[in-house]
């Protein structure tokens, strides 16, 4: 069948035509759509759909046919005439028909609303009730329609129809502001809907829909905050009687905090009351003494979700919120020291999430600097991360190595985060500058890191300005952790890198990433240069045979070279000698796989079979 330009040559049999339209990519042109709908009017198509067997190919083809026909400019003009059929489709036995009814009813209601017709409001109760559908895909279709109707389409989710005859499908409508009446009516229905359903899954659908609406515009966020749905969602987080519902509620709030705007999060007032609750769960504290302990998997989820929310808030505000940030940091320290491996590893992952933001990294560094210097094994989160990364081998070592690298400034694909992801306080003055902690002048009046809105005092055990204090804290954490094993930081890293083979690849990648970040510091670069085996491992282009291993080995060399070539200032020791610097220059010039600069390429270790 030709659906792109010509109007002739298509089957006249409806079922055969529907099969062709549903299977061919794209949609018919407007001219073809007009001719098809003139030959097969909507009432006849809906009658055929009602007669089709549930779950049959014919039913699937007819649903796809209607979706494409009504998605064209010519078909959209007939949407309002299809409203009675869509309303009847809500009660259909087939999930495919119910999904089609939800999507087309939502689009028809948008048309009515844009024309100032209040008839669309009368259809809202039926569409809201579909949120309780036994089929989750049908409920999701209803939620999508309601979110667009009440909050307007999210950015980049709509496409304007092209000129007549281009066959461009419109997935929504041009940008519009949802009317206050529709928004208020939708939220007025959602609140009792959530309150009257005892099934957690259905309640969470309502909460998730409210969160989706709130993320569309600041006005929608204010309306959602006023209807009480977010308060109910926050209470769901502490629902220890239904752990799965609580964990799902955490995810909904985390998505809203991560993807919503700063105005949205502030308007909903989520972060303030949420972080202390997540900190309580992550630390394993129960509300009543006679309650059972918080399950390990719930503590793990609370730790990771709390870090995601705190990191998002820190990126938006420039610092972690108080007092929730302080409480979360303390809870993560408790979790990191827990004997439960699942909880401890989740705490390490959470520390890495916090460390990936400039505010979170500065927060952890300042907390370490504020802890007693003479305490054997400081109890701060940074100390625990460093001990897990550079101490004895354990289940959390890979996560801890990545976390320490993130705190030191490593990005997702390099040893130095780019300025946009590092944040204003982490923007480097030069390419060799370490990134990830507050640099001089980045914290407050004297450049010291901010902790919950308060600056680290200059009288703390670590001396110097903000950047110096932060760098000293990272160095002390690394040396303290290595000293517990009677080693240097370079020796502890070598213990990880000396083991080859794919079984230890993830550990080596994490160690290379740590070198790529810490190696930009002169003190750590000097440590690596003084360890002949470690230095040679990083220079060896043939030492790794997998793309991730080769890439991160090269990034480690790049980080060390940045320290070796850094401008010298008074009081700064030389990281390494000229010969070692020259070897680094050659290794970096060789590229990821060692094929540049005339070097021999890495030879993958593979087995061949004779045929």
C-alpha cells in the first residue's frame, strides 16, 4: 500500500487495509487519510473493532489503524465525533482498546479545553478511574493523557503537524497552558481517588501522576502542593508496614527532585521534610522501640535515593540543604560502617552520587576536616570511603574506589568533570586544576567549604584557605586509610591493579579512575611515580585488552601528566622527574590503544579455532 503520497492503490477491504496501515512505518498523508475515512467512516471502523475477537490480530490492526488515522491532521478534526466511542472503549474487555480509548479521549479533551468548551471536564472522572485499571499499561496511558491535559505537554514531547500532505503525525498539541479549571478539577479528583484505594500500586499511580503534573510548570507545582497529594506521598515513604510501597514512593520523589526545576522542588517543599526521613531509614532507625529493624534492602534504597535527592538539591542551590544534608551524611556514615554488605555497599554508591556534585563533595570534605584529627579511624563518611577503597579487600571496594574518585573530581568518562557538571564552585581555573571540591574563593568570604549553610572554621585542624583545606582533607583521608594497612596510597592502588584478567576488570577500572582524579594532585602523582610497578602499569598500553580498561588506563596517564606539567609555584614540590614526564608524554600521545606516536598497539588476547 502506498501511504506516503499517492491516494490510489490501497485495499478496499477494511481489515486488509488496517493490517497494511498498522504494519507500514509512518502514517498516511492527509490526502490519503481523507480518502480512506471517506471510504471507511469512523462508525464502521469502530463497529468492526467491537466485533473483533479480544486479543486477535484483527483487533490489533484496527487499533493501530485508528491510532494512525486520528493522529493525522485530517483525522484530528474528527476526534470530537469519536468521543462517544472512546467513552465506551473504557469498558472494553481488551486492554488494547482501553489504551486507545485513553489516548484519544485525552486528545479530544485537549481540543475541547483549548476551545473553551467545559464539556471535557465532565469526562475527567471516567479517565481518572482508569488509573485503577488492572492492566498497568492502560493505567499508564490514562496517566499520560491526564498529565498532558492538566499540566500541559512536557518539553520536546509534542510535534507540530507539517503542511498538508506531508503525513506528519502529531503526538500532542502545540504548547499550551492548561486551564486552571481542568487542573483544579483533575487534582480534586485525584485526592479522593488516592485516599479511597487501599491498593498501594493504585495509590502510587495517583501520586506519580501528581508528581508528573507538578513537573510541568511552576503553577502546576503550586497547585499540586496545595491539594495535599505530595504530603500523602511523603507519608508513604515512612510506611514501614508496606515496604514496597515506601520504596516506590522514594523513586517517585527522587525522579521529581532530579528532573524537576528548582522552582518546582521549592514550590512542593519536598527536600526539607524528605531528607531527614530518608536519613532515618538509611541509618536503620525505627519509629517505635517495639518495631522490627528496618530491612536491609529498604535501608539501601533510602541511602541511594537520599543521595540522589541531596545531590540534585545541591546542584540547584549550590549547597546541601540543612538540616537534612547533615542528617543524611551522618546516616550514610552509619550505613557505610554496617556489617550488612548490602547496606554498606549502597552507602558507598550513595557517597559517589553525592561526590559527583561539587556541593556534595565539599560537604563530605568539610565534614572530614571538622572531625577530630587524633581519632583513630575517623568516623566521617569520607574517611570510611577512603578506608573501603584503599584498605582491605571487601565487597564494597569497587563502589568505594569509584566514590573516592568522584569526590576527587572524576567524571563519567574522564578523570576531571567538565565545568557544567562540576558546578560553579568546582569550575577549574586551568585544565590541570583538580575539580570536585571547593577551590580557593569558591566557598564563602574566605573560600572555605559550606556545611549546611555554615562555613568550615579556619581554626579547624586543617590549615590554609578553602582550596588548601579541601585538598589537605582528601590527602589526609587517603594517607590515613593506607596507613591502617601499613602502606602508602600508591601501594594500596597497586594491590588492585596488579591482578589481571577479566575477573578483576571492574576493580582495575575503578582504580584507574581514582588515579585519573587523584593523579592531578602533585602529592599523589609523586606517590605513583615513586612506585615503579604502578607507574609502569599505567604506561603499558598492552596491559589492558578491553575498551573500558584501555580507556581508563589512558585517562590515568592523562591525569598524571596534568600534575607533571602543572605550573610550579613557591612551596609546591615537583611531582616527578623529567624522564618520567617524558614517558608520560609518550604514553598519552599513544592514545587509548597505544596506536599513536609510533607505539605498538595492544594485542587482544583471544583464542582462535581451526575450521
